[in-house]
C-alpha cells in the first residue's frame, strides 16, 4: 500500500526523500518508519537490534521493508559511514535510553546514549551537504519540575530530577550548542542549509510498545499472563497521546524546517489538550473498558518503594499548534481505543502490517 492513503499528509513532499530515523527499531521509531515508508520516502534506520517478537518492529517485519542499520549511537565511525552513504535530507533522532527507572540503574549508560549519542549524531551530520531538517525528539520531562501544578512552556528552566530527565535536558543543550556553533542560523543559505528543532512530547501510547515500566505494555503483559498489573504511581497525571499524534507533528515540523529553514528552529512542546491529561488509574480504567480481561491493583508498598518520578506534568503546547496551524485528531478515548484494538488484533493473530497500515490510514485521512 503506498501513497493513496496519505490524505492530508504531504505525499508529494515525502516521495523519494532520503530520511534517517535513529531508533527505528523502537516503539515510536517503528511507527514513524511505517508512516514514511507508506508515503514513499527513502527510509533508513540506525539503532540497536530488536529481538522481541511482540514489538511493532518485528510484528510488521520492518527489517524486511526498510534499510535497517545496526550499531550504537555513540559509534561515530559507523554512523558517519552510514550518513556518507545515504546522504539524508531529513533526520529524526529517536534513539535513546528512554526509561526513567532504568536510568536509576544505568545512569552512565543513559547519559552516554542520550547526551553523547546526540552529540555524535550532530557531529556526523556536519559533513552532510544535503541535510535540510533535523528533529531531535526529547521529552516533556526536560523541565525543572517542582510538582506544583506547573504548566511548562518552552522558555521554562531546563533541569530534570532523574538521570533520564536530566540526560534529555542535556540533549536539548547539546542540540542548541551545535545549532549555534555549526549550523549558525545567521549563516543559513551561505555555509549550510540545515534547520534544527527539538520536540518535547509527553507520554505516548499505541500498539507494539514492549518497553518495561510503561503502563500500557505492563497492562498487556498482565492480560497475556492472566495476572493483575500493579499500578506504581496511580495518581500521577500525564499528558497521554496516541503515538500517531506526536509523530504527525514531528513530520509537519520537519516539512516546515525543510521548506522555510531556520524560521522554525527551536524547541517545541508537544502534547494533548488539558482534558486529556489523566491519572494512571484513569487511563487503566479506560483501557479496561476496551479489554475487560485487564485486571489491576494498587500496592501501597510498591508506591513507597519506587524511585522518584514527577507526579504532575502538564505542558503549554500553544507555540507549536499556532506556528504549524496544527490540531490533534484523536482525543484520549480514540488514543486508548486504537491502542487496545492493535493489541487485541495481535493477540488474535491478525496480519499486523495490515492492521498498522489501516490505523495509519484512518488517522491521516481524518479531518483535523
Ligand atoms: N514513548 C514515550 O512515551 C516517550 C515520551 C517522550 C519521549 N520519548 C522519546 O521518544 C524516543 C523514542 O522512544 P520509544 O518509546 O520509541 O523508545 P524505545 O525504547 O521503544 O526505542 C528506543 C530506540 O532507541 C534505540 N537505542 C537505544 N539505545 C541505543 C544506543 N545506545 N544506540 C543506538 N540506538 C539505541 C533502540 O534500539 C530503539 O530503536 C526516545 O528519545 C524517548 O526518550 C518517548
């Protein structure tokens, strides 16, 4: 299936463009790869191998359908060789160690991957003449969060309590430094043609996420094991979105950077409307309305033993929605419903490439 479905997506723009997606074997990177493959782009990936058969990457057999390249994001020689070969015009940087709890166990690996990895990629991209757009995907956790119902805008102070959050704040600082030092907006069109943005998205849900310590994958594992999922932070509020929402925004942002250059440089918050910011227990109840077999419990001890995670995280997303003239398509109910549909189809043994392409088609052909 190609092109016909793209609807509101700018298929003429993407057709034949050389695109590099780092982290293409992961949850968001796999959905991003499938969207851009379906729109006719020449998609190349760079990431670690993924051996989990339940992941979207393997469920839709992306390794057979795109140029997959395997290596560490800090391996400058390998990454430089790939970039020299494929000469990307557009880069989406998603490769990361993205799990807060793992960042407490492996802080140095988290900083290496998320901070040095970003610097290595941007350094390799300096030699890339054809490069026009770079979108670095960070997180809403990059802000210094006092848990006081803050409503963060892009001008707020960067920080981060845990190693994951602070590594992503560092990735923002590295990106800003490379942009000013090597892709100077004042020299755009003279010494280089590259525009750069960072996107700070919140919690994303969708089919084929197999990460540890994320609530929806934990729920699905419990359903498959016929067990009950323990909610660690039931009252934590998060800005949930279906994965297709931020991805379509990253895609639109990359188009703007490509077409209008450094006018769109900068950092952008990405998230749902405030009414879609639910607690963990609310999102699980909504999931249960689509998958009744889902059982959950709250353990007081489990909550007390947890490492710190910010309880409240809400974003002011006015900038990107105004600048890109963008609005979300799927509210929280659509987000959960489509997530549940994907996992149910997988549990029923359906052809997941078809299911995934159909979901992408439904999303992109819906009016905003
Ligand atoms: N999923 C969310 O809710 C969410 C929310 C906000 C931001 N993000 C960000 O989005 C991006 C993608 O997240 P995801 O949920 O798809 O994560 P994921 O864990 O599913 O995928 C991570 C990807 O990065 C790759 N990777 C990890 N370490 C690497 C290394 N050392 N070298 C090369 N590649 C490496 C993995 O192979 C994989 O392809 C991350 O930057 C994450 O911080 C995710």
